[in-house]
């Protein structure tokens, strides 16, 4: 759940920190006090579009920080994304908004917008007017139904997706290889030439690197010989002043006195080692110079072979391994072309088999969807009646379309609704108003609460277009949903505010000559005063307080029912 929200230098907020609790957290305040900024800051921390104009005047940056405690499901999902909570089990999201850019961090690690979006999907579920509108999308409606259908439907959908990928891939491959006979002959002739060209070269992996080294050695043979000759004259024997002869003379001088002192004998031993090492070095150099001899024919043969290998690499790949792989692919393709009818028949049979399997899997999925649609539709109708849709008719229509197989089966799924007596069922997108959509979304969340692993739900504009008895019905549903979820809700209605487990007041005022927004958790007495204000206006009368107390008691009885 969302443990706390810390906001600094954002709009009218200089610095505020809010600690939320389990259950229903209600945020109230007068119009313009900054309630939307509080919820908006959560969206910003989760990757929402940031505008530099949001930075408080005079500040260099704005900062939003969210601290979550994770349930087991969330912890596992985040580990799959390679993100891990702090040692105390909390997960911290932070966003710093600067005039030129913004920086997002998850547990101290900088993350991109795409990563942040995936993290947000695990941690929190925000419902404003935009999210309510997603209910009108038939694709979203199908997702909701499939989620309700559970693991059985998810397993079949996975099978269908894999079968469909293989099915369409094979169809695409066959289409790509379909051509006239003359075209296949031309392609086969080219492939034979290329395969033969590569085959005749008899390439060996790594051969080009060895030849490159040998070619450089041959090309620079004279320079190598001259350098080695000079080196040998300076280190060997027979040149009068070479290192080898000087060491020999030094060794003779040392031997003439080494018997007089043990330390001199040790020096003699070390000089003998040097003489031996130099002799070994000169022998190796002499052997290298002997092997360095090669004729023009060897050079031409090496150069020609290297040119051939480089020519093949220029045509078929960057390395000899690539050339060999090209040849293997060519042989495979040539086998298809030379036996095209056999290949085509086998491919057609495979496609037919996959289509039959797809149809069978889609049939099973369609059956599960129809069963789930009847059950979910009934529950949603009841939930909508509880939200004061008195003459509601609701149906989840699953229409099989076997000729339109796709990666998620062949069903067309649509939510159908009628909110007025005597009216027929129509698609949800043609009927529901904004206020009705917010209640419908609440009904969905209530019905699906036991299947949703996300603990924190934020509702903005949940009370759009409602009042009176309907508002009380919405309040009851919020209280029920808050039994097993953390709910954060902005409201203008006292009926909903009365249901709060934690009540926060957002207030705008002037401090130090500047306008600021403050948010404070209200204790019982102050919460009653705020309810009285919402019921009766600025003048809080005894009657308004009594009404507020009665409403609070009624809400308490409802929550504990």
C-alpha cells in the first residue's frame, strides 16, 4: 500500500508530507484548494507528463516521493522487473522535475519512462475520468472478462497465442516462397552457383586470421630480416663488441677472483645465468631467421588465398563463420526449391492442422468466456443496483466469430447496458454518461476486488454528477471496497467523506506573503466540523454538527455490518 507522499515545490505546495493508512482515505477541501495537485503529484511520480510550469515560482525544481509497502505478489512482480525493495521492505519512487528535464528513480536507481510505467502497474491503480473512459473500449472489456474467467482462460489464451504465432508465421513463409516456376528456377540457379563457390573454397574457420598474420610477415620480410640481423650482431658472438662477447670477457675476469670471496662466487653464478639466457635467445633468433626464408611462389599463393577469402566475406558475410552459415541457409532453401511441391503440400497440411487446433482452443476459450460473462454480468448488475441504478439491465455479450481467428481467439466481447425502464440494451459506449461511468467503474472494482493483487486504488471524480441517495450508495460501496483495499479518494460529498477511515483536509492560505496549500489529517472532532461545513456551508451550526455526527454514526454502522 501507499505509506506516504512527500511533495516539495510543486504548484502551491512548498513542502508537504502525507502518511496514509489502510482502508478508506478521504481528501476534502474547498474548490481551488489544491486537491487535484495532491492526486496529480502521485500521477507525476508514476511517470505522468511533467510541465516545468508546475515548479513553484522561485524554486529550481519540484520533487515528489512515494513510499510503498509491498505485498508478496507485488514483491515478486518487481523482482521479475529487476527491482528490489529496501531492507525494511519499502519501495521508494522519486521524481525530480527541473526546467529542462526530469529524473525518475526507483529505490535509488534511475529508471526510464517505460520502466516506470511497468512498475506503476504493479503498485497502484488510479481512476480518474480518463481511466473511466477505458471502460468504453471493447478491447478493455474483453480483458476484464478474461481476467474474471481466471487461470483457466489465461492458460488457453497462452496456448492460442503460441499456436497463432506459429500459424501466421507459416502462412507468411509460404506466401513469401510462392512464385512462378521460372522465378524458382532462377533463384535455384543462383543458389547453386553461390553454394558451389563457397564449397570450392573449402574454408576453415579462423583460417583468414592466420593467413592475415602470415601475409603481414611475408610482406615485411626484408624489414624483419634487417632488424633481426642488427639485433643478432649486437647480442651474439663474432662481431668483436657484441653483448655476448662482452659478457664472456666479463665472466673470465670475474672467474679470476671469485675464489677469494663467496660473494664474488654468487655474482659469477648470476652472470653465468645471464650468459646462458642470452645464448638461448640468440639460438631462437637464428632459428626464426632460418624459417623466415620463403620464395615468391609462397607469397603469391598466400596472397591469392587471402584475396579469395576476403572476396567471399564481401559477398556473404563479415566472417568465415557468416559465410558458412550463408551456405547452410542456401542449401536449405535450395532443397525447398528443388522439392517445392513436397514442401508446399507439407506446409499446407501443417497450416490446416494448426487452424484446426486454433479453432478447438478458441472454442474452449469461448465456452469459458460465455460462462464467465453470465456470472460476472449477474454480479455487476447487482453491484450497479446497489449503486442506485434501479432500472438497470446489464449483459456481457460474447459473440463467436469463427472466421476471424486472432491471437486471443475469435470472440467479440461487448458490455451492453440499459439504465432506463423500457429501453433496450445498447453498447456501454453509447449510453453511459461520465457520472455513470465512475459508478460503473466502482461496481467493477467492488466485484473484482478479490481477484486484484494491487492494494492501492485512487479515485478522482468518483462523485461526478451524483447526490442524495445515490451518493450514499456510492459511499457504502467505497466502505465495502476499503475493507480489503487501501482507497484514496477526493470527494465533495459529505456522504462519501463520512465513510472515511482517515480524513484529510486540503486547505489553501497565505504564509509569508505567498499562497500555499496545506494538507492535514483530521481527528474525530475536526472531521465532524469538516462534514458540517460540507453539509451546511461556512457557518457551522449546531444542527449541521448534529447532522454530521448522525451521518458519521450511520457510516460506521454500515462499515461494520
